[in-house]
C-alpha cells in the first residue's frame, strides 16, 4: 500500500495521542482482561458496558449509557467543531468459547483510541464519537443503533479486529440468519406409524437438499446450519423439528437470490413427507464490507509508524460477516485486522480465545489504540 503523506502539523498531535495511550496502557490492558474474564452474550454485556463507560467518564468524555434504545450500547463524545469521526467498540462473547473472536481487544483498543483522540480534539479541530455496539455476533447492534441515528453526521468510522495477521481488511460477505420449523403429526412409532407425519424426516430431507445445493453455488456463497430440535423420544413420531441456518453471499443482492434457492431446497423436505414448513429470516441482515481506500491508507501509514505492516501477502484472508458492513454502506469505514495470534490460529476457536488474553493480545490493544487515534487525527484533516 502506498504510504500516506503526513498532514502538516499532525506529527505533534499524533505523538501526544500516542503518549496518552502509553500513560493509560495499564488501564486499557486491565479492562481488556476484565472483559475477557467476564464473557457476556449479545445484548447482555452489562459488565463490559459498565467498565467501558466508567473509564470514558473518568477521562472526561461526555458519555451516554444505554444509548440509541439498546441497554448495553453507549456513546461518548469530545470536541466542539469540525468533522466528526467515530471509533466503534464491540464487547460481546461467544457461547461456550468466550472471547474467541477477541472482542475484549476491540473494546479496549477502541476505548484507548477514543480517550487519546479526545485529548487532542480541540487542538486538531475535530469531533469524536465513540460508539459501544452490542451483539455483533448475530444480534446486529450496529444496525439497530444506525436506525436510531447513531451514524448521523459522521464523516468516517473505524474499528480494528483481532486475527492471526495484520491485514488491511476482513473479507466480509453478506449474511442473514434463517430459522425453519417443520410441522408434522405425532403418532406411536411402533403401534401406529401410518398415522404420523414425521417432521424430523422433513428436516433431514431439507438438510440433504441444502447439501445438494452447495454443489452449485458461487464461490463466495456459504450455507451452514444445525438442527435445534429433532423430536422428544424415538417411539414418538416427531411432530415438530427445527433448524437454524446461516446463509451468506457476496453482497445483499446475490444474497437475496441465494435465499430463494435455500427456501426451495428446504421446502422440498416438507413436500416429500407431507409436513408443513414455517420460516423466519432474522432481522437484520448483515451487508458486505465496503472499505474506504483513503481512510485505509491513513490507517496503514499509522500502523507502520508503530511497527505493524498490513502487507499480509503470505496470509489467508479472514472470511466472515459483520454488522460493520452495514455501517460501511452509510459512512466511509475501515475494518482492519490486527495480529494477536500466530499464523494459522483461526478466530472463533478456543485457541484464539487464549491468545486474546496473551501478551500479544495486550500489545494489540495498545497498538490498535495508537493506530486508530492517529488515523482519527488524519481523518479530521482530510474531511475538514
């Protein structure tokens, strides 16, 4: 990536912001560890909400708890005039494996970037908005906040996400969750099986229909699901069976096309067995990520200032979905990845969770805070 030219007068501001991160480094790492040690699922992140808001308030940022209609969301602001740049925090965990996506690092790095940028906002002539966004892991907190105006008036938005390499971006594709229920008729499986309609058979055939469909979908399409109910006892013909699916595609337009094919495959199971099928597409859908090249060049330059290269030419892309994609369709945005684990350690694994509370994870908190704070300073200059 081409170097980003240092805007006139920004070097001193950046040095001051980085010094703030160094001064509060122990606090940032402690908060990262605290959130890691108290994993909370989406929309229930009360401990993280309290820790982050208390820190922002203590450092003088005007902080609104339970912002934009969500109990565990927050907004903190600084600066009186100029373009407004947002730094986003995530802090929800995964069931069973805790912070295996490293959201404790996202939260603490965003916190540090916000406090550091706020310290120079008046001198830089810019405004800052730190957004605490709940339930990234499937809940879509950013989308609900955006609907209530959380992104209104912003010039740009950013966050960093842990990975096994320093990368310019995550390969984010669109996704929507699907809940499917098959309805049959119960009967004694030995005494009167002819009187039953087997909902589990319908679900299994629907699953096999998806398995066949997978052979004929695009290279950036993904379909994966689990059974969430398959009946109660073997000697009762299951009257109900249900599944939970993730359907992903390149963007929202191609996702809509794939959704129709998925429903057709699942409906075939109901048709074959005489069952009926009901379904619900979970709101919201997540959009693909649109990376703003100008903002990314700024971040890459500032990451290089602290010794992190975003080359990543030897790294496999991290493929996934995030509600940051929805943000990027409304505001110029970036979602770079910051290394916290050795190459080859995938996110959403118990191994990655351990690295999220390691010395490398702690370094990512401080480096991510510095790189983003400096990028906020550049963005104030660029959008001013």
